C-alpha cells in the first residue's frame, strides 16, 4: 500500500488491480477496457478510500471522459473515491512523427519532433 497500483476497469465494469509497475494490458488480460491508470489508497476511519487516481496508461491512453467507469466500479464495491481523476492525463498522437505524447500544462507540442499536436483527441485513429 506504500505506492499506487496499476488499475483497469475491464469491459464488464470490474476494477482490476496489479502492482504499480505492471503493464495495464496484462492487468486487463489483453482485453478492452473502460478506463485504466494508477490508483492509491489510504485508510480513513477504519476503511480504505481512494486517495489519488489518474488515467495515466500509455498502453490504453484512456481519455479523461473515462472517469464515470472508474466511479461506477468503485461505488459498486463500496470504496469511497474522489469526484474525478486527481491527476488528468491528456494523450495525443503526433500527425508528423506518429509518436504518442502526453500533453503537459496544455502545451500541445510533440516532445519528439516539436510539431503542434491536435487539440482534439486522436489517439484511437487508424494508422
């Protein structure tokens, strides 16, 4: 419990946890997911609660809009949670070099080639 867990919410809405350095795709058994990221817990008043949760998963690159699936999975097992991701990660694929980038501080510039990244989500685009 000293460090965050890798998590996925699988296609059936089930929350799956694995040690932090586990691959999200392995945690999901290679299947599709509704969300993925990292999650940490703390104990409050004798029960476990989610302390921090992000959508940071370069295996699945979930959009911040995947939060409702996380909330529903946690609510279904009675784990208290925040109202949204405590750390939101924005993923974009560069049209020039095709590399995946994490947008930091709303700076939509590819860290690999310096080209502008699209403002709209494009991670799932073919090619």
